[in-house]
C-alpha cells in the first residue's frame, strides 16, 4: 500500500470508526508501520510509562485508548480531522524524550519534542500548513491543563491562547486523561470539573 493511500485510509477510520484502535492495531500487527514515517508510531509500543499515571502500560496502548476516547467526542469540535490526528500523534515525542530517572520513567518536554516530530510525520503526506500547524500546536499544548492546575512554570498561557482552539484543546485534554487504565468514576468527575473550569476561564468571551 502506498504511503499516501495508507494515510488516507487511517484518516477515514479516525473520522468514522467507533474504535479506530481496531484498524490501527491490525496495521501495526500486519507490518504496515515498519517504515518511515510510520515507524514512529510503532516505536510507541516499546516506550514504557510510570505505572502510577499509566497503569494501562506502554505509550502505544495509551494512544489507542486516547484515540478511542476521542472518537466519542469528535462531533463536539469543528475540526474533527485535526483533533483525531492530534490524538494519534500526541505522545509521539515520548520516543525521544522518555528516560529512566531514579527508577522512574519520565518524559520531560515530550510535548515540545512531539510538536517537531509530529510536523515531520505530517509533512510526508501533506503541504497543508494550516492543518499541520493546527495539529502540532495541539500536540505542543496538550499538557497545559496539568501545567496550569498545578501552577507549574512550564505553562505558556499566552502561546496556548494564541495558537489553539480552546474547545478542541479541551477535548484533547479529556481524551488524554480518560484514555488510560484505572480511572474511577470519582476521578472522571474531577477531570470533567477541571476541564469545564479551564474552558470557562480561557475560552474567548
């Protein structure tokens, strides 16, 4: 299958399937992700995460859960295409950024690395700079809800507001937070409250 045809097929499943992960898992198992640039997705399977925050396992497992969660919410945004590609690529930066530090898996700056690597991936298939920029900025700011809530110095609120649609970014937050193992109903309710508060505070009046 030609790379561009595969890209189009993946996009169709991202936009239409209730669980896009089923198709994506089959592509991986059948070897379609063994070549550049898809190898970046396949490598996610070998990237470990903190069991505390990601009891579901490696980054590929998490990404599949995030994509499926996003499929439940894609009708809530204006640009479904940008949303779903963002969710598939949101942690691609962990391939380079993940390190074992003092016995813990950490992925510092994977959002910034992901912005660059996500652009490199998409540029294989399209010259649509508006689309590429939208996806890569959503990747770049996909951790910002946590940065803001925890008052971390990494937050760039001005850049986030300038570069992203807050509703779309909120769905990225939601999918990322719920697309992991062991989320209780109480935790889900807290996540929803946090996101509603974020939207209220940062959506354009």
